[in-house]
C-alpha cells in the first residue's frame, strides 16, 4: 500500500486481516473487479467479496457498476477510498473514550467483593444477596480493591484525550 498513516494501516489490518490488506492494496491505485482480484491473488472469490463488502460498509471503498454487453450481468469495478478513514478512526476512538469513562464511573461508584480464588467479582448489593459467599466455590467474599483499575482507566483516558488534543492542534 502507499505510504499511509500508521493508524490507518493498523485500522485496515484490524478490519480486514493481512489477506484483506493485500486485496485493498490492489484497488488502491486502480479499479478492479472481484474476479480480477481473486485471479491475481489466487484466492476464492467469496473471500475477496467479503473484504470488498467490509470496505464498502465502512465507506472505505467505492464501486462503479456497468452491464456486460455479452452476458447482461452487472460487473462491479472497485476502488479503495481512504478519505473517510480519519473520520472513522476518530469516531471509534471517541466511542472508546466514552466506554472507558463509563467504566471508570461504574468502578468509582461501586464497592466490589470477590473470593480468594477470584472466581468472580460482585458489587456490594450482589454480594449481599449472596450472603457474601461465592456461588462457585463457597469461599467468603472479601472486599476487592479496584484502585489500580481506576488509576489505569484514568491514565488511559488522559492519554487518549491528550493524543486527540495533540491531533487537533496539528490540523
């Protein structure tokens, strides 16, 4: 693939897998049909179509549809379009930060209990209903200190928000 932002390449690899990146790179500079891609990479056409549809669903590929004069069938010419990739990445990151904030709020607003075997972790009200006995191993449920998790969540949020502010400053 052409030199892309490493976060875009990482996103594409997560979305498509390594084989999917190879397919995407074929339509980066020049339009191609699913059959041409499958033939060139020697992979099954349904694998190619799955990758193309995933790209299209994420608005990272476009297609042009023409009718074959001989067969009457439609032929789709696919082209990679990474214009939306930064917006998609930003949206995913924003959702992730929101998820982290919600998790942090839950952790800060609850007291947790677990057994010595760490079978599961329960909120105070759940532990109370269980009479402070683990339903899996019957051990006594003891206070579970989640301060390290809270600290980690705060650091992650701070890091991601700091990165976003740094990105906005460059634009």
